[in-house]
C-alpha cells in the first residue's frame, strides 16, 4: 500500500470514528477505550461502526408478516446492528466475511440472575424460513471475563469487557492486541469463536460465511434476566453502554480457523432428591381434589422437553427459534386439540405444578411464558421469584399451619394461568391487547406455554433432564 492509499484509509477510519460517536453510549470509560481502539486500527483494515439495539416485541407482534421467534418476556434481547431498514428500524442480522470480527466494548449489566452472548446462524440463502440456530455454547455470566476480576465469572456486574466474535484466530489475536493497547486488561477480552464448519453426527457442514447471494445471515444475541433492581436495568437499556464495530484485515478468507467449541455436556452428576417426585405427585393430587370439589373439570396437558442443539436444527433443516444451550426448554400443550390450549370460558385455568429448580440449586432461573400460536410471541410470563411454596399451598388448599404438607411442599410451586384471575391468588393473567399495549390475546384465543430452566451452576449450561423432577400441567374448565 502506497502513501496515498494509507492516507485515504486513515481518513476513512477517522470518518467512521466520527460517525460512530453520534451513537456512542454516554459511559466515559467505554468511549475512552473505543477511541483508543479505533485510532489504533491499521490503515489497511476496514471498519464499520454499528449500534447496540434491543428487540422490540411490540413491533414484531404487530407486524403484518413474520414471527417473533419465541421471544422470552422475562429476558429482553440485545443485539448489534450495522444498518437500518427503509422504515428506520435496525436490521437484526447481517452477513460476515470469514476474516472479519465483530467487536463489542461495553459495560456489563447491573446485578441480575442471568446474562449471556450467543452466536447464531439466522438464515441461509434459498430457505423460506429462518433456522435461527445456535453455533455453540453461550458466553454467560459464569464464563465471561471482565475488569472486575482476573477469574472468569467473578465480579461480573457493572464492569467493563470486550467480546470479539470472529471465525479467524489470527484476526482475533490482532484485535486482542489492539484492545490491550487501548486499556483493557487481557482477562476482560473474551473470544467467541465462530466456526467455519460444524460437524453434527460427525458430518461436516460449512457455515457459509461471506457477502453476496451465497452468504448466510448471522446474529449475536445478548440475553438478560431478572435484575435485582429493575430501575437500574431500565436505565442500562436506555443508556446502552456499548461500542459496536466490525473490523477486517486486508484479506477475504480466514488465515487460521477459530477453534470450534460446540456444546458442553449438561450432566453434572448431581440429581434432585428422589422424594421430590412423590411430593409433586401428592401436590397434583391435592390440586385436582380441591378444584374438582369446586366443580372444575380437570384434564392433564402434554408436557414435553427439547434437548436439541442448534447444530441439530441446521443438520435437519428445521427452525430452532433461537435455541440456547443454557436453557432446558419445555412445551405445555393440549395434544387433543392440535397442540393449542383453548379455554371455553375466561375463568378457565391452567395450573403448572413443579419443583423450584433455582431453590434446589439445579438452575439459575426458571420461568413459564404464554405464547400466541401465530406470531410465536411471548405475551406474559411468571418466573421463580413467584414460584413459591405459598403458591403450592394455596392451590392445594392447605391453610393449617400445623399441616405436614408445609414441609413436604417446601421446594414446590403451583401457579395458575387464566384470562380472568379475579378472586384467584398466585395467578398469571393473560392480558387482552389494547391500543397502548398491543401485546396480548383476546379471551378465548389459543395459546401454548413454554418453560425454561436456565443454567445449572456446576456445568455452566442447561440442567440435564435426567437430573431434575419435571413439572406437570393441568387444564381446569370452570363450572
């Protein structure tokens, strides 16, 4: 590269830096690191600044076409974006060159139960559906390195960090050196390796990185859940303390493929106590007896769990709807009615009875969410802070403080879902859509319930189905 070319490249980099400042977070430390980083990028590299965005479920729910990919109402989704659509909304996915890197410099969220970054293949050319499949385990709060500690997963909230997402190990090493020179310590720089090829069942499948008609659409998704102080997280989302940029050295292909990390085993070797199954069966029997005594008709719903990974979905050409190996997913449906749950009356109930896996130490958080059957949009959810012993005792009809079931049900919960919770405690009301909040369902609309059991602390991925006591769900038709 001659002097004129270097000067032009430097001017382009400076222009990109100047343009990016308009979308920078107000966090002074993020700005300082980003300024140093952008100023040190080699003149023959290309850089494209982006923005940090949050998924808008309302816009998705009201869009005339498309689905919401099973968004979790308990967990707002954040993502990097590098362009806007004609209507001004940020694009959710983008193509990537095999040698480039997406770089995030940011302040981590305030104290909360869970956060992670996960990489996805969103859509392949020619497909009429979005596979939206994970490409590896997530980088979650038990694994991430930050300025708060030299030990990953320690003191990770309200700290500073960088994530470098690339399929090229050489690009990562060069980017890492620039971040080190910009003031970040080495333990706060996190490598999320993007595989060039995956091998489900031993058969290699190329990911298909690149621009043009043959390049796949990719995405990096941040999940957050259950902040200790909601107002702090609301301020964090408003502030968006992120700097987002994609950088690429002057080559098209990866110089050295990034390592393929895949998925860790979910087996911890530690099961929940055997007595929980018997206690849960007794709780369900008590609930049935109480509500049958009040003239409800009770029927059991089908509860199934999915243990597939993103690689499975890619290999089988099926949609994965943003799977996350940190979560064990469940689906509660009425198999006699084509999978949909339908209430004949607004006062009908669905009651979920289960073990609070967060309390038993098998999960970081647990939730159950109501979804519409068309947009696959999460309408409303209930999480483990409300899945308490008191809810189990209430729906079982236990009120005597000397009743031995107070001890038996100490790790259990029972929570109702209804279109009309009037007069019923420990009940999640399905809202009707309004002009102010269109996310809702008209009473009587079909729905299904998706559950999530997130992050076994020992394995740092999802709880193993074989090591927990699964929940049970019943539908109660009002008299």
